[in-house]
C-alpha cells in the first residue's frame, strides 16, 4: 500500500540525495525512484523550489559535449535537512508506537 508523500518529505529526500554529492536532475530522479514512483516532471518543480528557497545552488558542467546542470546543497539546505531528519525521527517513533505499542 503506497502512502502519500508530502512536499516537505520530498524536499527532504532530495536534500539528502544532493547532500552526498553534487548531482544532476536525471540522477536525482533515479535515486528518488528507488524509494517511490516519481517522474521528472514532478521532480523539477521541487528542485526549482529548493533553489528559490536557497537550499540548493547550481553549476553547469560540460559532459560529452553537452552542458549538464549540477545541484549542490547550501549551508541553509544542510540546516533544513537536519531539521527534517529530526522531524522524521519523531514522526517515525510516533507511528511505530501506534503500530507496535509502547
């Protein structure tokens, strides 16, 4: 049973992926698809929002004769990711108490 994903959770997932290394949109989509079904058309508005909010920055790099846009997490993005991880842990613990008791 798939559960709905909020925009906050999707933002956190993208920030977590980009926090590991600078990467490009298609690769981010592939990494997100390992945990949920998402299309590139869903992902790019997330990337634009994170850029607008100062959580990501970009730089362009030539790859095989083409320009590829890479995303990099900013200090603000790292702070937002840390907050999201803290919130996620509390949420997960609350849900597990309901599921498993305690």
